[in-house]
C-alpha cells in the first residue's frame, strides 16, 4: 500500500473513530493492559543498558532520554514513552499519517501537562509524518531508543522489514523495542475464523523467531530478549534489541 493511500485513509474524524473503537471490547482491553506492562518493562531494559539508573534518568549530563515512537498511531503508548524520556528528555512521535501524529501529540501533551502539574517528569514533545520504510528525517543516533509497535506484522516483504530495521538501527543510539508476530498456529487459526465471520480483509505476516533474529542482526542489532503477550495463544512478541 502506498503512503498516499495510507494517509488518505486516516482523516481526523477517522482517527477519532478508530481510537474510540479499537480497544473497546473486553478482550482488547486485556490485550492493551498486558501490552502496556510489556512495553514498560522492555523500555526500562533498553534504557538501563544504555546508561540509566532508572527509567528516564540518564547518568550523563543530558538529563532525560530521547524516545522515538514510530509508528505512534493515535498515541496509545506515548504516556509510557514519555515516562521513559523523563524530565529534560524528548518524545518524538512519528507516523505515516499526519492525522495520527496530530492526535498523538495532543494526547502526549495532555499527559505531560498532567504529570508536570502533579510534580512528575515531563519531556518535550515533537512529531512528524514519515514513511518508516522509505526513511526517517533524523540524523544517525538522534534517539536513545526506538519504540515500534504493531508495524512488522503489516510488512509482508523482507526488504521492507530490512529497511525499517536498518532505519531504527541508524537513528537509535542504544537500541529498540520492536513488536512482531511470531508463527503461532492457534492464533493463525483464530484469525482465519474471525476473518470468515467478520469479513476481515487484511492478513498479518507471522515470522519464525529465527528469521526475525536474522533480520534484526543483519540491520545491526542484537536480540537480547523476546517477551510474549500471551504465550502459546497469541503471536505478538516484543523484542528488545541492542545496537551492536
């Protein structure tokens, strides 16, 4: 799918509608809760390895961390990303949809204001629209860590996954947290049944764990941990990647 088609798909009203219904059901609320816990643990792991004593607290004189959330979507994980960046840090929101970026920045800004008012850490916020596969408008090492959720199961071509991973390795100083769908027969069957019942039109790309590791290493990462969302019944995995 081209960038223009994706951008036109998400107008402001469509982003608002998607945000309202995406995690509305009980099963999806459970997924959201579990995913937030997993993302927080993984980001802490990367930042600890990158020179922090705790999430968002750097040991050098920079202050906070620089966290890039790409694709940020409507900003579902930006509260956690902002926590990771911390006071004096920078939260970067990137997505192929300008409407998504605008919504994510608004959510992040509201969360940061609330944290500041309560005496918590609040990073600066910036955002931009970009096609990750085509390239990010950032200098090498511009971010301490990259967070990329729910992108790779939409990338069916190996060259597209390689391009995205290579970009993340280029712009990340320490590493990345990347989600992908590992091959899971039960989850694949569940998706087929749901597609037949609800008429879902798109397919996700599930990868062998070894293949994802090979692709990540080829891009310049080392896979140090892989965490499951629901082991055995769900394909979603969160990989902690360190720069080599």
